[in-house]
C-alpha cells in the first residue's frame, strides 16, 4: 500500500488515517487465535488491571514471542505507509496489546498523549513516531472504542502530570488537565474509532486519546505497534526491552501474504 500525497497531508493535519478492513478475515483469525496464550504468559511484560489482577490490562512485546504478531509488524501494508509518514526507515520502539476485556474488566484510560514518557524516560528526541492501532476484535460504539481528538498533535507536548498509579504498575501515563482537554475538544471535536476487526489506524504519537470502561460482554482488543524513525532513536536505557526496544535496525517488509500463510 502506498499513501497518496493527499493522505499524507491529511495525516499531517488530522494526526491520523483510518483504513477499515486492512487485514482480511483469515489474517484476523490467525491473530485472534494467538491472543489467549499471550495473555496467559507469566512475566513482567504482562500488566494486570488494578481492580482485577486476573484481567490483563496490557501485554507488551508480543511481536518478539508470537509468530503471528511478528509477521504482522513486518507487513508491507503497515510498514510502507509508516515509512512514508515518518519520512525515514523505522524500527519498533514498543508493541502492546490492550485486550480491553468485557464486563467492565477493561478499565478506562484517561486522556493522554503517548509521547511524554517516551521523551522524558526513554529519551526519544522528537515526536516522530506513530502508534499503529490494529483492531484484533470489532471496535463498536458499545465496546468502548478508542477516542481521539483529531489534530491535537499540532499543539505539541501538552502540560501533563505523571499518573503515579500507572507508573507503580509498570507503565507510565501522563494525564492532561481538564481545562486543556476541554479547550482542545471544543476546537477539534472528539472522534470514536469504530470499525470491524482488521481495521487499522495510523495515529501520531501526540494525538490526545483515551477510552471508557468496556461494560459490554465482548472483548475489544487492539494491538498498538509503536514505530519510530531510526533517526529518532531513543537514548535512555532505564526501561526494559518490552517498553524501550534498544535494537534500532531498520525493519524490512516481509511478503504481504506472510500472515495469511499461517491461516
Ligand atoms: O485501547 C484503549 O482503550 C486505550 C489504550 C491507550 O490509550 C494506550 O495504550 O495508550
């Protein structure tokens, strides 16, 4: 897939591009089948919900230990647009699955930008990084979709406070204050990213986003692939491999059918 100059301009303006059904149903089935084993892993890369330690909040690093997810990260359909948008070769800074379990198990995410901890803790020089959001399950109005404030990346790094509780549970989150959120939402609106499993959103790392509790009975998993420009490699070494990958080798695409080949 090659983005047109109009799509690149749209990304620069709105901070995201959305493609429904970028993966087909066979590819989605391969990824869905791999999820339970990932969520059952022991190890610090699996972060559980505060209120329910039996429910996983984030599973980091699956591309390193799950073959379907490794292949996903190297599909030309994802890599080529990312390289175009970042105007560089890329490596994967981080990957994380948010399974967002149903029955309220997938708790809310307050409004935040992703870039602050990568900048202040991992030493990422610039917000030249993309959060590719791959819908593993259907994301609908009732399964607590990802909400974004389009165009908010144009406001740069917003004032935010480190959420201590998140830091204590192995990941960092910077919440912005209500007044700033209200101003940006009034200016740009809020959009819900809804679409069938297999849809993909390319989101700038400074786009303000969040989500509510998933009170539906259905899981709403999204795999977040954080691609960084190789010229923007991180200098920090504090965080572990699954949050701050230190291998900056440029990624090379596989054949576009390599995920489907596992079906
Ligand atoms: O998937 C969600 O509900 C939100 C996740 C999120 O905001 C994040 O991982 O930064």
